C-alpha cells in the first residue's frame, strides 16, 4: 500500500479526535497529492463520516475552537495549535447549476470522491499515512496527468470554474511532454461559454493562480487555442508569454508581470483585480506604450516595477534583456532629484511648480548627471 509521512500531512490531533470516536476521517485532496509528489503541503483538509454537529461536539469536549465556516455544506474549521483544519462531512451532489451545488451527506469516501474534479485530487490518507485511492487516481498522479473524474463535460457542468482549474492544475502539476488531456481539453473548448456564468472575482483569482506557476505558457497557449482565453479576457494573446518566461531566467514568477504580456481589453475589470494590482498592471502597460527609457522608468516606477517593464517590453518585442538596461534601472531607482523649492526663492505658486517640473525633465534627460547648480543655471 502506498504511504506518505503523516507528519507532513498534519492534522493528527483532529484525525485522532474523530477516529477515536468511531468515525472515518482522512486527509484529502491537495495535501495528499503534494506529499506524494514531493511538493510543499499546506491547508490540510479533512473528510469524515461524522456530521458537522458531531465534529463540533467532539472539538468542544477536547477544548478546541470551532468556526462554522461552511456548515450549510458540511464544513467546520477546527483550530488546533493556532492552525485551522477544514473538516467536511462526506458529501454527494444533489443538484448543480455550474456555479454552486446542493449537496447531501454521504457515508463513504467513494461517494465523496465522485464529486471532486480531477482524479489526482480524489486521494485520501488516514492517520497512519496510508493512501486510499477509491477512483484509481494514483497512476494519473504519478504520471502527472491531469484528468477529470469520469465524464469531463459532466464535471465541468457542475462547476464551470473547473475549466480554468484544468489549465491551472496542468501548469502546476502536469507533464509538459505529454500535453494536456485530450478529452478534458475538448470539453473545456465545448463548454467555454459557461464561464460567463461565473463571477469575475472567481475567474480573476483562478487566473492569477495559474499565471503564478513556474511556467504557465503551455496551459495559456491551450486556453488561447480553445477560445477560453478570449472568453475571459477579450483581446488577450498568448504568444509573448513563453518569451517572457525565458527572459525571466530563474526570477520568481509574478502573475501580474505575466498578465501584462497577455494584453487584452480592460483586464482589471474582466478579472476584477484589486485596486493595487490594477494600478500596477496599468503602470507597466502605460510605460510599455510610452517607450519610457530604462533610467527614467527606474526613477519614476522604482526598481521592481521598472525591471518588470524591461522584461515585459523584451517579451513583447522579442528582444534580449541588456545588462546596461538593468543597470540604468537601478541608477534611476537610486537617483534623488537635487533641486528643491527653497533653491528657487524668487519663484512661487504655479511658476515654481512649472520650473521644478522643467528642471526635473532636464535632469532625467541628462541621466541624472546635472547638479542643483546646473539646473538653476539652466532655469536662469
């Protein structure tokens, strides 16, 4: 039997709490998948035969805090040692509409597994680390094959967000040489219009997770070819993304940098980005359009954003990143405008503002080499 280290999975106390009371309880999904692949494990979820009220009663007796995070759907969060564990009763779908499901409690992991999305996510592990594979997903996982459970179209119709999850999971866990599962890809293409029923917040969150993968190029290209990309971000194109990933050359992935090369119309609106993310994306894209010089970008945007600009511009125009450009960015980021209002005591109000602005433009154009005296002399 396949095993994983139960210490990696976590949740031992909560599992013991349930199993000692005679209930079935397993760590499920992501933690089991990642432990088997040697990937980082976080957010331990537990599936159990116990009903929510029984979980609450057991946790209360053990002195553990319980938060009814999704009690209507059978989920409560049990807090142990400052860490929250989502505990969900075995469930089966009664009715779905592509966005949310009406569920009923189930008694077996087989029923619970059938309502999940991909075979690699329908894996369970007990308190001893023994892996249970009710749907035969283990071979898919070890082959890094992202495959829908049973009928892909049916799984997608249950929740259209699974289209984007299909591409996201391939970007993170798939095997590039084998490509995306053909049946899953065809179903995503056929049902892409269903994405219109989802909230922009859900779509945006999923896209950012996808773009944060080490190399999402193959997934995004497949989204482009199937019409999924155009459905969620009209006008976006995938061609520059693999170029950007190459130019990043080991830099930490950044979703917004990748999003900037995809382009598209009103990305911040279609993906419902946060105000901070929307401003950052707009700043990079406007600087690309303006062809802002590297040294000026460093001064006006700061080192991080200016380096992103250099990378995005290189990807879009398929040009290499020159060391001198990165050096100029850092020079600009470190530069301090030498002139202050007090240096121009003969000016005030609007005239003072215009003079400072003019002097700053001259200083930037001279690559920051002009001193305060030089600028004052120019103004005179």
